[in-house]
C-alpha cells in the first residue's frame, strides 16, 4: 500500500464509517476493512475499477462523484476520503461542499503543484512538468485545476472550513504543516493530506 494510503489509514479510528470517493481498485478500502475493522464503502467512476472492487467483495457503487454525491444523506459517514481527485472535477468547490455535508470529517489529498521540482521544470524547461505524483502530459492529464498545498490551505481558511491537520509527503518522508511553516512545506512536499471538518 502506498505511503499516502498508510497515512490516511492512520488518521482513521477503528470501526468508523467511511466513504472513499473515487476509490479506484479498492486498495485502500480493503486495507481499512482488514486492518482497522472499518465499515468502508466506495463510489467510483471507472467501470473496470468497480468490477475489480466487487470481485474483492467490496461495497462499491459506480457513479460520478461530481453529480451523484447528493444521493447520500447528511452526516451519513464519520469520514469521507477523496484521494488526489479534487483537482480533476469541473466544480471542485461544489464537490467539497458535498463531502463536508455527508461526512463529519473529510480527508483530502492533493498533488502539490507548488512542489519545487514542478516549479523548476516549468521555469528551466518551459514545459508542463511530469513527475511521480503528476505522471501525465499536458494533453492527457485528468487535472483541470492546478492547486498547491498553500492554495488549498488558504481556500479552506477563506471558506471557513476547519483545518484539523495537514500532512506533507515527500517520498517516504512525512511532516506536519501549519501556517507558520506553510511556505517551506508547500515547496518541499509532493502531496498534501488535509483533515478538515
């Protein structure tokens, strides 16, 4: 299981009710069920991923999170997870509102477009960078909204979303992010994980 998923799993108490939005092949859901006795469910757009999840015995429905989160009742889950998907929605603000509505707390991870390697590649080579956390060319990327850790932190503050915890990931290294070290961590973290409510 990738480091990001391990960190997310560590943020979740055992026996929580969790919805994984954009759950992919169900790797995280399966780990949460097996290792933490969590009641985990998922919603996923990709047909093949949904089939794979179902073949693993996971409770996953096929659906577009951008248009179908409204079917879930208010506060139906203890936690809602959105892993590296927010930047791919047409209306990320609307999706975020839905996540906060259906979960008591929300865990969002984002690829950090403020990471120093991305900045350097754009500055020195004049091309959209390709990195481990952003492995796409400009023409085939699912990312519609380029967002840094600093951008999302400030967005949460502006929208009066409570930031309970922020963790930066750089390879296998992790660090806590606060307002006081935001500039530095925004520069040196490939991925940001936000626990919000």
